[in-house]
């Protein structure tokens, strides 16, 4: 993550490699302009630069500023006052994402509000990410590290929230944590190493960790997790993390799907695109990141987190379509499709999560391709009990992450009734994302619960704003915002 600071000075005088400024759209025949910088607006008038959100124009600064170069980023409107917080995050994130290999940058938003500056800084921090751990080479092929530092420039009299710097740094840290885990190749991140990594990440935080190995899982009746993991030479794990500040009056349980690689098992996936299944542990990475964020902020809420970790492989010991397994709560499930494995590991973990009697349970999973068909690649679905759904929707609006509430039609439940067991692990093809959620509901009981299906936006095939290709970290900010809302905000 970049170093993030505030600099009180004239933007024209700040000596950095790149000064990033907003570019406003022109009205009618009027050209695009840079607010507060008439000399720059005049200099670029002949270029007719596009001010669509995220459009970038990098030019030498000449005598217009002390920075080596200027990066003008379109914000998609002709009036800065009308630009939303999320549009600013996306625009300034696109700007810093383009600056890999650059040491220093500053951003300035003359005439903006304190909230708008905070949003731009947050986007800039989130955009300054590059995963280069496994790249080598020199010269043109050398890996380019992320932008090293970002400074928010404020001139005398301009509003700025000091807390914005701390928050932007914390969010970029936990989001980058998630991205790094998801981007790590599956031969290097498997259930055992993921569990070890989780322990390392929380070692200096007030978080306790318990890890159940394959023997303990079998003895404890975690049939879903054991069944999914039995086809792999790398055994499954269930990681339980607990952040329990003294006197906390609210409690939340988080559950994350952690399939470190998903071949589909015996119900083998097509080869095309299977490499993306390195990302099928995004849910577990997300709830781990949110837990780290809660502890870092010192939130006054108890958080108990479950990472359900397994590798779904078609080895000689793999479960077969038609097998029946007994879940953690004693219910039996016919495994009709071994590629519907996420709900199996999640169900076992949900049983433990509700046993803690929390005020709210949230689970996060790259669960169904049906969610992608319904909502596209950038919007996540949220299901569950009504009040819990509304909490997530409100938090997502604050965080700027797109979610859409989905229903649980009663008629879909009949499709999950098993022929020789209590349940079957798939329903009919129509409404597949909904029937997956209805399956999970069987393991939640009456606990307030939200199910977040992030199969589309968790891993990107193309960059957008502060999100590059690969792991996006989408949803960790929303989950963390729910925790903040329940806690009443960060500790003083």
C-alpha cells in the first residue's frame, strides 16, 4: 500500500513526480476545464480532452506547477459539486492505478468539499496496488511496483477531514490484504497454507485463532467440508478467529467460502477459464480482511469469523455425484453436483456461527455463476432475512460498492428436498443463485443473516477505476462498514 499523507500547501508548489487534478466536462461548445487552475484549462483547450469518468491525460507540467508532470482525470460531470463520492473514488483510483513505477504523487481538488476530498483520497489509495510477487525480469519486462506515496494537497482555508487519511490507509491495507491472498497462485495458497497465513496476519492484533485439521473436522461431524476436501492431497481446514473487545454489546459472526482451487470435482468444470478458480476463496479472504479491519479500528463489536477452507479436486478419493453426507447439524445432503461445493463448506461453518448466538451472521462467497448471469460482473447479490439485507444495502451505499437485494421465492425450496436424504445440494437451473441461498438458510435457523454472493465482482477480467484485473477486494469495505455501523463507529 502507498504512504498516505496530507500536505498543506499550494498545489502548484508541491514537488512530486505527478500532480493529479480533476478534469470537468465542458458545457455545449465550452472546453473541459480543471477547477481552480485557469492556466491549465487554457493550456489544454486545444487538445479537447475527454472528461468522461476515469479518462486520463498526462502532460508535462512545464511552468504550470512544480510537479514533473500533470495527470488530468475525468470525473464525468461539468460541475464538481454534482460528482458523487464513488465517481471520485473510481476516477482517482484509475489515476493512481496508472502510476505503477512512480515514486510520488499528489492529488488536489480545488473547490471540493471535505467529503469529496476524502473520497478521492480513498480511491487513490485503493488504486495504488500492483501484485508483482511472482514477476521477474529487467528492462522493459521488469515488474513495476505500485505508486509509492500519495499526498492530498490542501490550500489554506480548504476543508479536509484528518480522519480521512487514517481511514484511507486502513482501507487500502485490508483491501490489499484480500487482493494479495486472492491473487496468490493456488499451488502456493492451499487450505493449510491459508490457515497459516491467517494466523500470521492477526498475530499482532487482539484476535485469537483456532484451526481444525482434517481429523478434527471428521470427528466433529463437518461432513460438508470433509467431503469437498477429500479428493485433494491437501486436506481441508476450518479457521475460527475471534475479536472480542471487553464490554462489547453487539456480536457478529462472519463466514467465508475458502475453496482455494475449484476444479468442480468429479462434476469437472470446462478447461476454459478454470484458472480463474484460484479466486474461489475470495469470501474467506474478505471476511478475514474485515476482521483485521475491525480490530485495527478497535470497533466495539465482537466479531467471530469462520474460514471454511478446502480444495475441490477430482482425485481417487473424491466424493461422487449421488453421495450422501451428514452435515455439522446432523442434516443429510445428497451431493448431486460436486461443483456445488461452496454451499457445502459454508453450511458446516454457518452451523457453528449461529451456535455462538450472534446478533447478525454475514457470509461472503463467490458462490454461483447464476449470480453473474443475473447481475453482471460488477454487482453483488445480497439475500437473507429482511433486516440483515437492509443493513448490508445501507452499508454498501456508504462504501460505494454495488449490491442488489434478491428474494427467496418459497416455491424454490421444494426443489431442494432430497430423494434419499434431507436435502439435495442443487435445485433447478432457473434461479440458481436464489436456491443456493435457500439451501444455506437451512443451516441458519432464526438468526438474522445476510448472504453475499460476490461471484461476479470479486475477480475482474478488466480494470475499472481503483480495481485492476484479478482480485478486486470488492465487498470487504461493505462488510467492514456493517461492523462499524453496528459498533457505532471506530473507537475514540
